[in-house]
C-alpha cells in the first residue's frame, strides 16, 4: 500500500500547498512520503515551479481538473482558471511521469455541478490534454 498526501488549497488547512507540505515532511520526520499533486488545487494555491521542484522526487500521482478563480469546482480541464499547460510542462521537465507511471495510481475527482456526467468530464479533459501534450501517453 502506498499513501500519498495531497495538500488542500484552503487557508484553514495546516498543509495547504507544496511548500507547507515540504515543511510538514521535515517536521514529522516522515521517512518516505509520497505526494499527490492536484493541478486545480495548485492553481487555487498559486503554486509556483519551486514547490514542484522541492517535491519532484516524492510526487507519485497528479490529478487533472479545472476550477473557477476562487472556488474548487472540479471542472472539465480547459473550462476554468487552471494554467494546466504550464503545470504539465513543469511536471514533464521534472520527469515526474517516470515516478507516477511506476506505481500506476488512478483517481478521478468528483465532477462539479457544471458537468453533465463523468463521461463528459473525462472526454473534455482528455481533449485538452491531447491538445497541449499530444505525445503524452494516456492510460
């Protein structure tokens, strides 16, 4: 079993971004932590490349969804404010896919109220990912 921590982007959470996740790992002396990055949450938290660089060796899963500028809405990718293309570029530059693919995790966030169903959510999201990274393998 692998456990992956995923920071939530809200101010009332003690660990609400990648930088605070790094501090938590040091503070609790967690020997082999795994991190889940959610591109929508990263957008809400205004995460920068530095946070991803600090966690690159620990990231084992990335969630793709979109959101409104100030609300976590789990929308179809490309229909909101997430800078998906930039975040995917950073994840690829850091070769995070090598680690993520090794463990093969799969998770789908609950669709928001603007999505007609999970199939609509998945098809719309896959279309955008294929546009911004046509060579990326989708399982």
